[in-house]
């Protein structure tokens, strides 16, 4: 997408923009090659020297149970990056090596700071201990997996075989989130695309995330009355540009993981909402992300996926980024769109490296051959992704930056409902960036700070609520 072209084009684009804002949305379809089986699950204990990464860049990697680290005060630049490549995902190495059109700026600088651990909320940890050992893996007739007896907290606090990689994926799915997170008119969420000429186009709007079940925040019911089996909902309405205003979307995810997520859209021209097909997981309208790339890194219906642990290792990411990332391209290191040193310090984080693929019975026609996802081992947020097409060729590279925010009555959390995301499409020389605010970069409203008008369950969490727009 080089520029906005017409209201009709916007109508298609906005159908999926909200999912990017809640972090991430859209792609293109292709068939999964049947001759690319998923690797056998790895054990959680890996040697200090790990085999080459997902597409063979790194000769070794820093295992998370080793003493390897990067001292605070280190500056990683184009001149010395190879000394620290063991702490980089393969896609980051590719950007430094200049293998593709998208490459690190010559002046890139990544300043390493101390690793900061923000303890998970007491309520979430209490639920984890209360229900420890109760959650069970259930094998489905189509070859997928789901959970039974999950009640809250982390379902598998000590993930081990069998199905170790999928248990880690389940921990990601049920990771801590605040009960409600909102961007209002003063802090519009944004999604911007950029082409190879650095031409930027943006969509901005209001969004709300609400968790209906398994809540652990103080003063919030574990299950909201009238939740009707919902796990969480996401609502988004476009504010800018003017020709796309009032286009809105509602995503509903369910506590029954085998029930496909439902997406509804409100079309201003028709003044009514309609449900989108659950099969449109690879839809693309100008963005470089898919519906399965949302939910801050991955929003696929997880019973449809295998997940295998490649390794546990240490990688670098930048999360406590304050007011950074609000304006593209001014606030970014161009022409790549990389975080500037002013964004803050990078940390060495213990991470799981997962290989995630559609189960064979669901693989035909799916856009991605595999998703290599790096999850933080402490809070289970996604930090980085390398996405491969159906022929197992690298297609997209993604830096994900969960923003550290203060949750009322809890304190600072890494997984708090705000994130800056960068997706570089190396096949089309295109990129997509998204975040929670167009002016402050991080100032979303959480729990007790959310204005009362956003607490309306009917308006923000039901298809009928969409039909109230413009009335």
C-alpha cells in the first residue's frame, strides 16, 4: 500500500486493521507443502551451544541455562554485531547481514541495559498455584490438542513432555493480561504501512480489549456475568482518515478453544454489521500481517496448530520504551523503521524458541508453512517472529515490543495490553508498524483508569453493539 486510494479500498482494509492494533493483522494465501514435517520436539534442557537456528544463520546461540550474557553498557553497532549474534533471532541476523532489501541502518545502535524482571501479579500467581496440575491436554480426532479443566493462571507452570511445545503455546495463550485496556480519543491506536520508497500511510482509531473469563485482577469477577463463554473480546473503530471513519470490528475468542473465533464488522455505508468467514485467516488488504498474527504476536485457534520447542535460549529485546514509537517515520531509524537508541535500553531475555505449524488436517491453503516464535520465559509474551511461506522460504521478519506499563493496584507489567510491532515483508519490500498511541506511544488506559463509558458490555462486546454505531 503506497497511499490511500478510495473509500471502497478502505472498507476492505479496515476490516482487518483493528487486529493489527491489538497487535497484528493480515497476509496472502498459499498451500502448505506436505513434504515439510514439523521437527521432533526438543527437550527443555539444551546445551550451551545450540544448533543453527531456523534458517541456519547462527553457528551457536546462548542457551538460557548458561551464564552467557551481554554486559550492561554494551553498544551493538554495525561494526561489532557479529560478536553478539548468538543473542539474536535469525531474522535479526539477516537484517544486520544485509541479505535482503530491508537491512539495518548504517548508524544502528542498540544499547544494552540490565535485565528487568517485573513479577507477575499476585492474583495470577495465586491462581496458578491453586489450579496447578488440574489442567489437562486433550487429543482431538483431527490431530489437534485442546485443554480441559483450566480455571485460571498459567495452565502449565512446569511445561514438560508429552506435548511440551504445545503446553508452552497454551501458557502464551493464557498469559496474564489486565481485565480491560482502552485507547480513547486522546490516544488513538495506529497502524502504518511503508513501501520501498519510504512512503507511509496510516489508519488510526479507538480500541478496547476486555477479558471476560479467568480474570485475576483485584476487584474483578473471575467470570463476568453474561460472558456467554467468551474468553476475551477486542473492539476497534476507525477515526482517521475521515473517509473510513466509523468502520468497526469486533473479535470474540471463546473459553472453549475448539470453538473458532468470531469476527464481526460494521460497514458505515450499510449501517449494519455482518460476520466474516472463520476461514479467512490469511486475508490481506495492504498490510503485511494476517489475522493469525494479532493478539500481540499470534492469534491462531491453537487447537489447529502443532507447537514444538526448538530450544531455550537468550535473545535481546527492547520493552521499557516509554514514549517512543509514536510517529512514523520521525521517531524511527530509517529507512528500515528500527527503534532509535532514544527508545531505551535493550535487555537479554530468557526465551523459548517455538516452531508452530498448522496440523496436517488443517494445513491445506494456509498462508504460513511455519512460524518461528520467541516467547519470553518469564511473562510468556512474544518477542520476535520469523514467518515462512508454504515452501519454507523466509517471508516476514517481526520485532515485537511488549511495552512495560503500570497496572493499577498491581504495578509494572510487561504484558499489559500495549505493544509496538514491526513487520518487514522481505518478499514484497513492504513493512507494517503498529502501536497503541499516535501521540504518546504508550499511554493506554487500564482497569481502574478506564472511563465508565467504555464499560458498556453490550456496546463493546456484542455484534448488536456494533449496530449502535452512527445512531
